[in-house]
């Protein structure tokens, strides 16, 4: 349990909501041709630093909320044995946005993937890896896929 975070589930939910909104604003600022928010940095490097810090705080708040509600700490035991691909809506004319998650990530939407599928998606530049759950499928060809038996 994080001692610097509250243990009230309602307070944690408010904190998570604020952090999620901040992440959305950071990404909008990064994608905008002119600054949208005067309270956020304009420099892309600073935006990345603030985003990375915000993502980490959101992860911590999510872990705290989960532990308060269940008493469980699944992140201590190691990575989950599965992955999920989330498809996010994008504006017309924009490329699709996909994020790869561990199956136990708090994001519960998306299609379940096998090891081979997750590895293939992780190797693509068009697929983002979730910064909260940090999926870690092996990237590149897998030994089981190298033989012709894998396709059968």
C-alpha cells in the first residue's frame, strides 16, 4: 500500500479521474499545431516527462484502489499470462489507434491475444504498449512460429 495515497475508494476514484483527464490534455497538447492549454508545457520533451510521471501516478492510484477494495496485490506476483489489444476511436482520416495491454490491466476492453499475436502487435510501430500495465511479450519471431507446423 502506498502511504502517500488515500485509502478512501471515492478519493482514489477522483484522483484517477483527474489523472486520466490530464493525460488526455497532454496528448491533445502534443498533437496540436498551436498550444491548447497555457498551464501545460509546449516543449515535446517536457510533455513526455509530464506524461510519463502522470502515467506512473495513475498506475500507483490504480494499484492502491485495487488493494483497498480487494486486499490483493497482483502486481507483486509478476506479469499476467495473457494480453489484450484495445482499439481506440480516432478522428476521420486518422490512422487507427491500438494499445497492447496485459490481460489483467484495469483497461478491460479489447480482444484477447495469444502469445504469437501479442508478440506480432508489440513489434509494430503502429501499436502502443500500455504505460500502466507494461505488457512484455517477446518481440520478433517466436521459435514455435518458425516451423511450418505452427500454421497447421
